[in-house]
C-alpha cells in the first residue's frame, strides 16, 4: 500500500524546495522516499527519481503545437494523463518507497483542468494513499485582499482534487521582513471570523456592490468551513516535522505504515495543536502583529471573550 503527497500551489510557493527538503529529511529518518517530478518546467529536478521530462518536455510541446508556456504546460499534463501507464511503470520500480509528487505551479491545473484530478483518481485505484499538500506563500497574509484570494484558491483546490488536504503557509521565516500583520498569525492559520478581514477589505472600498461581493465571498469560505493552514520554514526541522505529522494523519501513514523512522518523527513533532503551532511560529520567526490594525475594528466587531485570534486592544 504506497503512501505519498501531491504537492501543489501557485508558482514560486516553495513546492520543489519542500519536496527536496522533505525527501532528505525522511531518508535521514529511515523512511525510503523519492520525488516524482511532474513539472516539465522544473529547473531543479536533478534529485528526482521519476521525471515527466523523460516522457515529454515543455519545449517539445510548445514547439510541436506552437503553444505558449501555459498552453504547453497544460498539454504536457494532459499528455501524462493520457499515457498514465508510463507513470505506473515508473512507480512500480519504487514500490517500497514513500512518494512526493512535485507538481507545476499553474493553478488552473487544480482549479479547472481535469488531468491532475484524473491522475489522482487513477493512483487511488492502484491503492495509493495520498494527501494533497497545498503550499501558498505566507506573504499573502500581509494584505486582506490577497489573503481572501488565497482562501478562495485553497477552497477551490480542495473541492476540485477531493483528497485529504493540508494547506500550508510557506516561507514563514520571511514574514518578519514584510512588516506588521493586522492580526496574530493564529488568526490566519485558523481562518475563523472573517468579519475582521472583511472590515479591512472594505476599508478602502467605496462601491457598495464590491462590499456586498466581498461579504458574499467571505460567507462562502466560512460556510464551507474547510480551510485552515499549517506553517512551514523548510530550513527548520521542527517546522518540517510538525507539518509531516499532520500529513501523516491526513494520508493515513501514521496508522498504516509504522516503520523504522516513523516513531522518531512522532517524537520529534510534539503533540501541539494548530493554534499552539501558529503561536509558536509567530514567536520563533519574530512575526509582528499590529495593535493599531485590530484597534480600528468597530466595537460591534470586537473579538468575543476568549477569542485568541486577534491582537488585544489597548
Ligand atoms: N526563506 C525561505 N525561502 C524559501 C522557502 N521555501 C522555498 N523558498 C525559496 O522560494 C523560491 C521558490 O521556491 P521553489 O521551490 O522553486 O518554488 P516552486 O513552488 O517549486 O516554484 P514553481 O515550480 O516555479 O512553481 C526559491 O528561491 C526558494 O529558495 C522557505 O521555507 N523559506
Ligand atoms: Mg517547482
């Protein structure tokens, strides 16, 4: 019963760095792991054991059909889906391994196109136990509008791919350099009470129609109540171990594949929950949250007693 992760997310969100870092981390712990590169535009695919470029290259697709980079990418992934027996054959050679699939950054592949979804369903039929790991750059927390768009993207990807899903705010170590956040980090990771974000979002909005649209989008995300985030700094072993613990729960590895090394991971990642993890990360990486941002919120929207998601008013 092979286990693995499908690593997706927008361009530059840190997918390839994560795949290579996690592969090293797991191999050191004794979990035999390989990276499967499914991104034909990947410049850092040197360390992968299986590479889509052995089947088709982006340049070939663009040249043969006169396509641009985006069209070429979609063609390559659809070509892979049509020739899925090629992938089956490659995967069989590593049947005792844990698989990390490094996917392209074109988000339409997870929100509109069916090829990756079809490949996932195919792997599930081959008895693969998979979780989707969706990386988004933590820098998106710095603006309400950007963060809402990330929430929409995460939700769409979750409903489209229909896999156990772990959303991740990546490059959390860089957040400190981007100035103060409006709220504490745990507010962004737990994605509750979007009214606070909506207030910031509508602050600069003059059109009543856009205000209503913003409200409807926030309500939609809240109604699904599916999106939450883990955090990741790839150079921090504690952060990688804590994330891995969540993924092992999501794809069932923790229950179905106790091997040497797995116990070590469980020990390395202590049993903290998401909120504690976010508070920890905020302190560890020196991320600042503005008291003035929260103070601007009108009285009727003030945090409820016991809510820890907002910086305290002074
Ligand atoms: N500071 C910091 N930088 C990171 C981290 N993860 C990735 N990066 C950097 O982010 C940049 C983009 O990383 P990639 O791994 O190439 O991102 P990607 O998602 O694979 O990009 P595409 O394949 O082009 O979609 C690189 O310069 C990485 O070194 C992290 O945790 N912290
Ligand atoms: Mg990449």
